[in-house]
């Protein structure tokens, strides 16, 4: 409880009752681990197993909420009416973290940047851990390594920043902004304001942002509590980027520029950045080459869950790729996406709940498009349509939750089928040559 001095809440009084954990996913399990390390009783509630109601709310003092719960969720309303303190998972965990926090938010490239910064710190004898929305919750980190010498490189989505009460970052990096999560936030100004709450929590220290952040803030008429140092991707030109580096393309080029600017603020040299760049490997399911089968080269970009990420992946190729995409809508403008996409790809193979509507929009622009019931069917059809050297890009542009548990499972399905296709093609070739 060494961080109590940071807070206005009466933790000793709150500890008289258990904590209610709303959601049993990655963040919920992290909170369980944190509370066990604090010797604080808790009860976990999940919509699939254990319901949360008025009786449960009156028995608990704090509700720690997983990011998947929208602010107007009925359980949150019950908790508030019962007089409970309602906190997000990362917000709650920050109360017990004694080290510094570098908070990274934005639409695209957050995970890569967070992992790069953590590696950069560790390679320059500054202990750091990548945490938050990277598959390793902040609560897990706080439970396992509560150490004032460690800097938490904390990735935060808009779901985690929209109702912050406790978290006080020592630095904020806002990578970029584009349409995303509008099904949750309603419109772009609300989405920007949700992320802007993180800036409101910054008392001192650097605030760095990509050019698109300031452009969108001004366009949408949103006011930030403080102005950032604005970084453009051209600022990364002062260092050379190795072939195959995840920072070789947009938007990651801009994120490298942000990393350089943050390194400057911490007294870390360009030489140290260049050394880490040479060794740094990109994230799984982010524009990774899977295999070449005959004339087709397959690329897995399942982590592209919004339009800007998918469009950036399409621009990666010199020629027009065969594009496989679709999934669960996040409320963004499909018509505008189709208008931009049809100029970048040769054919579209569509899946998921948005497949039919997107197919109609792309066909109206003259792009050959087909809809498939399963991802494997789309891969097979794209492969069969290849006549010359062609890139087949799986960069969905939509969420995965209509069919898969997450983008990782979706990407693994794609990779597994491509490798099966490669094996079958190899065996057929061997039989033909025998």
C-alpha cells in the first residue's frame, strides 16, 4: 500500500469490504492477482457465469471494471447507485504502482511502440516493462513486480482512458488518430475526448503527439488541456531503418519519430536507438510474411482492426494485392473506407458480418468482390484466382469478435490454413514430378 499518498480515496476504509471485479478476462484475472498480493478480498462477476446485482453491490466497496464494459452498462449503473467507487482496471492498478508511467495511446501502432520503448530502456540500463493493452495487464505487472525502479510502458486504449480518476502518467505519447471504436464512443469528437482524458491526468513531463492528432483535434473542435510537442514521420529520417523493420512503413515511421523524440527527452542517444532498431522484431499478426505458394505470397495482418491500419497495409505493396478483409463493425464509415480501398487493391475476398454490405459498396466502385462464409474459403478462392506473382493480404480492417475470440486467434487460423495449403501444393507437385 506504498502508493496511498498519491490518492484521495480512503483505502483503509475501502478495504473493510471486498472488491467487485466486473469481467473475468485478461484484465479481470490480473486484478484478482493484484488483490491477492494485497491480501484484499474480492468477488469476480462475469456475464457468462456469475451475475452482479444490487445485493452484490451493497456488499462491496469498489468495482474494478474490465475495458469491455461500456460506461452505460447496467452493472456499472448498479454499482454507482449503490455508492461504490467504480474504476477501470489500469486506473485501479496505478494506485499501487510506485514507479514511473509512460502512457501510450493512439489508434495504430501503440503495441509496437510500447515494446520498442521498453526494449530501448532496458538496453540502456533503465528497467522498463511493456504492459497494459498488450496482453499483459497493468494489474499483473503491479502484482508481480512492484518496484519503484521500473518504468511501466503502459499502452492504453480509449476504453481505458475514458473515465480515468487515479492514474497520473509521467509522460504521454499519443501516436495518431483515425476512425475507430465509434460503436462505443458515438462520434469522432467523443473518441478524441476519451483519449484526451489521459492528457488531463498529466501534471508534468513530456507530451508528444503525431501530426494527425493535432489535425483531428482542430478539425473536430476538441480542446486539449495542454499542447503537445508535435512530431511528424519525417523526423525519423535522421536514423537509418533496417530492411524488414516494423518501422519501415507508415504509420510506424511516425511512431519511430515519436520514439526518437521521447529518447531525446530521456537523454538517450540516437546510437542507442539505432542499436535497438537493428534487433527489434515486429508484433505477431502485424504485416508478417507467412509463405509463398506458387505465385502467391501470403501476408498476415490480422491485428489491423480498423480502416486506417488496413489501408496502410495495402499501401505497403508496389502492385495491387488481393485483399481479404471484413469482420465485426466498429461503427466507422464503410462507404468512405470502400472508396479509399478500391483504388489500392486488385480484388476483394470478404468475410464476417460486414462482408455482404462491404461487398456491395466495393462492387459499386467496380472492384471484383466476393463474400465467403469462412476465412479459409476466402483464402482458397484468392489463391485459385492467382495467375502471376501476387501478394494476398489478410488485413481485415474490422474487429474479430463476430467469429473469433480475438485478432490473434483469427490470425492463427489464417496462418494455419496457408501452411496447410503450402503443404498440399508441395505434395501435389511431388506426385506430378514422380
